[in-house]
C-alpha cells in the first residue's frame, strides 16, 4: 500500500488529546506483580539495540526480540519464511492456540538496519496479522494479535558476533497498534493488553539499558525497579497531542546546547527553533532535523567532522574523534515539567564506519528529507536514553529519568539528575524553568495513523532512524 504521510493542523485536534483513549489502563486484578525481563546488548556491546525473550504459542516457542519504544506491535517470522537464514521462526502448526484470525495482509518497510548506518533503500516485510498466546517471563495474554511475516530483509541484520534478533517487540504508547489504524478494528498491542487484562499491575514500563556492558540490562513491565537508580526520578511531560495522534512517544524539545551554549543557524543567525522529538530506544543515534542543523552543531565542535555520504552520516578521522567529548544537552518536556538531559560524552563516537576504515562516525545524523514541512523534528535515540533509568508512564503520560546506580559524578560516562537551571559540566538531567510555546504537530517516523491530514508531511526517506516503519 502507499505510504500515507500525516500532520496535524494547530488546534484542530478534538478527540485526540489523550493518547490512552483507546485502551482501558485500569488493571482488572489487584494481585498481579511487575515482571523483570533480562535485556542483552546486541552487536557485541555496541549499544545499538537491546533484546529480550518473548514466547509465542502453546507450547511456547521462544524468540529474541528487539525491545523498541519506537514501534508498537510484535513482529516475528513464520516457518515458511524463505529469507530468514538462521533466525528462529514460528511454526504455527505446532501451536494448539494459534489462530489465522483476523488474517489481514500487511506490508511494512524500514528505513535503516541493525546498526548506526542508514540503508540506501527501504527494507520491506510482507506478512499477515494473526493471533496466539504471547508470554513474557511467565506472564501471558491470550489471543494477542501480531504480525507474522513471510520474509525478512537483510536490514534486520544477522549478527556474526552473537544471537540474531528474531523480531521486534514494540513498546509504543497506549492505543498505538498500527493494525487498528489500517483496518479500523480494535487491536491492542502486547504490553498494553497485559495491562488491560490485569496481568500487570501498572500502566508503566521501565528500562535499564546497561551501557557498554555484556551483562544484562533489564525491562521492568508493570512497574519500576528502584534498585537500578539513585535518588528521585525526574519526571517530564510527554506531548500527548502528537503521541496520541501518531502512536509513538513524542516530547517537546525547546532547546539544544553544545557545551552549555545554544547554537545558532549560520544562515539565519537565529537559535535553533523549538522542536518535537521522537524518543526511541530502537534508534542507535541522534537524528537532527536537517543538514544545516547538523552542520552548525559540528562546526561548534570540530571543523574536521564532515559528511560521509548522502544518507546523513557524519564523521572524522578516528584519532580526532577519540579526543572529542562534547556535552550535548536537550531541554525536554512541557512548560510545567521539563528538564535538561545531557548525553554521556563517551556516546559521541559511534566507532569506525564500515565504508571508511580510518573514519569514526559521530552520533548525530541529519534527516535527508524534511520529516515535517511545518515543525522541527529530532529523534533522540539510545545514545542519550542509555545514560539513564527511564520510566515510561502511559497513564500520566510522563517520562521519568533516574541516575543509574554506581554512575560516576564526573567524566565521559556521567549521567546525573540534579536540580540546576542550565547545562554545566557532566551528563545529567536537571529541572529547568521557562516558557515553552505550544505547538501542535506530528510526523510519520514510524507506524502512521490514518486519522491525520496528509497535506504537510513527507514520505519516509533514506536516513530515517532504525527499524522505522512506513507503509508502501
């Protein structure tokens, strides 16, 4: 099918202000408990993505799936897949609870692969929406819909250094199933179905993305693991309008700093405009809104950082990159609740570029096509999010950030929450005052939402972030 691009006209959003409008977030049981799921750092501790185990069917068949806040639904491959190589695939004939219902065909395409380098062309998956029992760490939900695909693109990436990712486990906001959008039905994604059924006690999940380590990270579904962070959580507001309309986690981003200073557009001499950002654990980099934004940021860091290709990738000789440790800070959240979030300095260098052996890739890419004709849109990926314990609250529509336990208070791996009004040294979240202009906008970065007007937003193009879903 043809991609439907989307946008929202300011203040024209009656009925779309609540992201949870299609999902009852009140658990039916009071005796359920939160569950912890071990997460492994994919691609030999590169911090690209993190995966955990999910079981499907009766008896259960187990899969390694990417835990991805930038998508919504569960995707795995069927036994008959002709391009699945060494992936674990689902054998429907061995499951007594499998159902071909609803049986709708679906085609998905993704903008980038399993690492920090965008694809030169989209990778397409064709499949069918089916249903079965889905279980995570012993907690299950019956008749769960998911996408069972016939083919896997090379973009999903067989890993020569470790286990493959067999599929994707979407952790988008409540009511975000793309199946509902496409077929005008009532489809609930796996996590929110577990909440609604009472299998989980709270409408929150929390992520500990154990950066740079071969030991396990952790997803806590239905609660918060306070042993993973120190002090209090800093909570900021999700942009409910955009999140509810698009079906992905968006947050207002009024300011961006390099080493504590705002950057100006060299063409206009104005500071970067207020923006919105997709916050996505499945993206292995930061994506700037356009070329000029990335160019001005890198000009403030080092004149040796240059574009490497036409896909939005930037880099410099590795001996130069190894000496650079800029402090990149986003102000995120609403007028009432916002914070400064600083990326750990060590995350700036993504490592050697596969096509340029002596060049190392910098963390910020730029969108090669405008994601919106009216708004400035960033993608904030794992290089920022891995520095904190994050709590994704679908009931209150807030993002919580906490200091990781044992994190140093200074240095390139620092990530500390402190109540200071503006960025200084180190990497941390700090509460800040100020006024954020209200803006109502949306962008097709992932699963699109069909209720939106298609006049403003561009088709997903090359250089969009990891596993980003578009429709053809």
